[in-house]
C-alpha cells in the first residue's frame, strides 16, 4: 500500500484523531508496552518528567488494561542499543527514533509498516506537516508518524544589521549577496555554518531550485550537478572566497561556533533551530536573536526537517496497544504538553497554541510548511559524508563547483543503485 496525504484529509484529520482517541478499544487482558527514547538526554529532565508524570498517567487512565514502561536511553547510545537489540530480536514495542534512523531500520525489516497495518493511519498522517510526515517514508510505505519536529531558519544579529546600516535580515539570495560587503566592512561575516552535509547544504539547494536526486530517489547525476545547484553553490563559494563566510563551514575546528559567533558579534546570520533560544537566554542574556525564513532563491524559501518519529517494531507482541499509544502521541494533550518543554508540535492545528507559549515558534511553524525531509534511504549517513567531502573541495579550490557536484552525484548514484 502506498499512502499519499490529501489536502481535504488534512482538514478532517484533527477531528478524526480526537474521535479515534475517544473510541479506543478496551483490551481483553492487561498488557505492558515498552517504549524507548531519549527524552532525558543531556540530563535535562523536563521532557522526561512531562512524559512520566503527566502524559503516561493520562494515557493509562484513558486506556484501562494498558501500562507503558518508558526506558530512557542517552541519545548517543540509543542507535547502538537499537542496532544490537534488532540483531538479537529484543526490541521494545515502541521507539522514539531520530528521523534519520527510520529508513535504516525499515530496511532491516524490524519496523511495522503503519501505512499497511493501522486502519486509521491516513487520518493521523493527514494532520501532520507533509515534510515531517515524509521522514517516515521508505520504499513506498510509512513506518512511523512524526512525534516532534524542528527545522532551521535564518537567525540574525540586530547588532550586525545596525552596524552595517541594514534594516532587516536578507530575505532573498540577492539580498544576502548585497549585504555581504556592507557587513564585512562592519566586521561581520554575512553567514556562517558548521559544515556542508545535508543538514547544512539542503536549505540552500532546495531554495535555489535544485534537488539531490530525481523524485524516485534512483539517480543523482543530472540532479545534484544541475545548473541550479551549480549556481547556488557557486554563490556560497564566492562569498567564502570574498571572506564573507568563515572557514568553519569546511570544518575548521579552531573557528568560533555559530552558537557563540552570532551573539558575540562575529557572524551576522546563521541557520539554526528552536533549541537555541534557551541556550542564548542562559549564556547571552543580552542577546535577542531575530528569526526569519531561509533566504528565498528561485525555488522559494525551503528548509530541512529535523526531529523524531514514533515507530512500532515488527516484533511487538502488543501491536494494538502500541497503536493506541501512537494515536495518543498525536493528540492535543500530548503535543501541547511537549511544546511546554521546548519541543515543536508536528500538527499545524496546534501551531497557534505553540506560538502563544513561545512566540518565536511562529517563524519555525511557517518554515515547516515548505520544509523537506532528507533522502529516505538506509544509507543517508553516507550521502552526508559524500556531500561534505566533495563540497569542501569546491570551497578550498581543489575542484570546480561543477566537478565537485558531479563527483558527489556519481558516488551517490552507486549508493542508490545498492538500495
């Protein structure tokens, strides 16, 4: 079964989700479902406390006979734990999975294809942002639903704008290029980023009107090295050569990171996510960032989706109970409660509530309307490595922009052929 979200379905799906929650079946016998995740990652207990103290008790009260055992695993250890457990056939019922892991484990055959097995999958899926939903797609089937999300937007220093005599963040590629010499004269880099992998370069490529592959994800040559992408990457390389983008972008570990360089006065603009708001509030209390859409190019303003999905394992002996919890994660209670802990909702219907909790979220919610997912392939990590390695050659002058993109496309072709 191949699922395609519909515009009409999106209008009906929030009400449908609520109805499904109310119509939850009572199971014939008590079951305990095990759920692995990293809500407590980094020692931050806020999200884990919300899950354990508020959300799981609410779910159990509404679903007599189902108990949820949550197991918190540090993020840096979770992928290895899942890989080892998959090999040993000892996976839990549910996993909060980094969106990049879903194709990897779907390829291993250890995830339940929800678009085939959950009768109400379409109603649930239609309620989410399309780009966020797409992170669950692998070879025509959906193996999960979005749980929480984020994206990157342009974050700008007001001090940099003032110093350069600029009135607003750059809204387009042309405005970015025009601002660069003014900002350089004022002592600022026009833009900084920490790498050239997919998370970094895709907003530029998509906004420039390009893609990495064809829509079928079977071929990169002719797409990654398209005229659109050559023009976009050449723009960035030209800014780099002009001294307006620092060598942090090619991996110079001695350069100031973006999270410090923006508030400290080195960088005028960066791409970053909503998690930085709290960090800057604590570390740079006098810094007030400006959030704006990714600068628009010929392809519009398009960013990249981040976040986590919720998946059901194929080996779960309690799939019906697991499906009930999946439905619960899409509810207003779950989504809004997690927004209060710093996450972003995956449902546009709750974007206004989210903005009332933290107004700066509105820029991210708007960006999510056009944000896209990275390649839905098992070897997505290898693609990131190829992009970084080959694009670095273009920035250092070891290869022309066209040759670097063609070399990357050829290597990605080989990965796609093996999928």
